[in-house]
């Protein structure tokens, strides 16, 4: 019998797969920290949204320079944060008298029409 010490048996090298890290350790799975889905403007339908919004804003009593800035902010808030934030922004214009209740309602319906949950 060959001379063998206890606990020093040689092991065969482990088969490594392509893409494995040296040392044979697999990365720990990261826990998902997903945020709650919320309604946002669909960025693929921005052109028709702008067209419809320009129709509403051109019929309103709002100054055209102010309307352009208003539309840009609505699009930015609606596509980056949520349509709820954009509606709250539009509500400030309703309270200041730049928009009527009907125009505010039409803008809200347009945001709902051109939004999706992300």
C-alpha cells in the first residue's frame, strides 16, 4: 500500500465553465429593489400627444411663449416622473387662471390616453 497521510488526498481539478470567475465562486444574486409601477407618458407617442396638446393650448387664453414652456414641462414630468406629477403641475396653472376647468380636464384626458405603466 502506498504511504498516504490522512486528509491529504488529492482532488481532481474542478471542471470550469466558460464565463466562470477564477476561484469557482458564483456571484450572489442581488435582491430586486423594484419601484412601484406608475403611469408615465408613452415616449413612442409623443408626436401625436404634442399635436393634440397644441390644439388645446392654441384655443386657450394662455400666452404662446408660456404655452410652449408649459408643454415642455408637462412632457418632461410626464415621461420622467409620472403623469400624476404632470397633472399636479397643470393644476397650478388652473389655480392661477391660465387654464379653464375644461382645458385642464382635456389635458388630463390626453395624458391618460397617451400614457402607459412603467
